[in-house]
C-alpha cells in the first residue's frame, strides 16, 4: 500500500496541473468578411444589410479552413447577413448552429461565450470587435479599420489574465 502512495500523489499532481489547462478557453474574434457594397480602397457605401462580396465569400471559406480543427463548440454572430455569411462555412463544416446576438448586446455575448465551456468563434464588426476583445478581459487596445477584413484576434482565457494573439488571414 505504501508503494502506491507515491503513484497516487503523482497522479493527483498531474490532475491538478491538467485542470487549469482544461479550464482554458480560446475565443477567436473576427470582423465579418468583405461586403458586397464595398470597393477595395474605398469607404463602404453602407447599404442597410449587404451580403458578402465574392472576395468576402472566399475569405469566409478561408476562415473555415483555418479554424476547422480549432475545437470550436459555438459560433456567435450579430443579426446582420454579413456576419452570419462569414460564419456559415465553418458552422456547416462543424455541424453547428450559429447563435445570433444583437450587435449592441456585447455584455450578453460575453456571458454566453463564457458559458460555452469550449472554444468559440465570434464574428462582429469593425466597431464591435475591439470592445468584445476588451470585455473578454484583454487590456491591450485593438483597432479594426474600415477597410480591414483580415484580422484574427485569438483570446485565451483561464488560468490568469487573458492573453491576446493578433494574426491575419486571407
């Protein structure tokens, strides 16, 4: 029996170290892909609820390819077509139903993200992505320009202060 005690202690130590890793959550935050009413290099014309452009559909497919093995268990978008169309290829590939949250309900969105108990994709807008990242606990300020559609913000939460990784995708 005494020979088992060191093994039991070692097993408990491994479990204790593994628990914080299991509690971690990765939140991928992107702006919707290119709108059909935008021209490269020009300010969007701001149609009420435009579809994605051909370039936007290609970017949405690229996002799905990049994140298909990321262990995503939930996808959140706003009520606008462009965010839902950006998320659609990944949702389809993963067999997930997109959860629509009003664009101005960021506090509710972050609560739902935390409740997801796994990795999450959030598709927002140039004016909501920075505040969502901030609400996730990141202290580094982020910005998304009107003509920027390639930002991929990766927020890792759990086990201390959230960390931020900022990448670009095509």
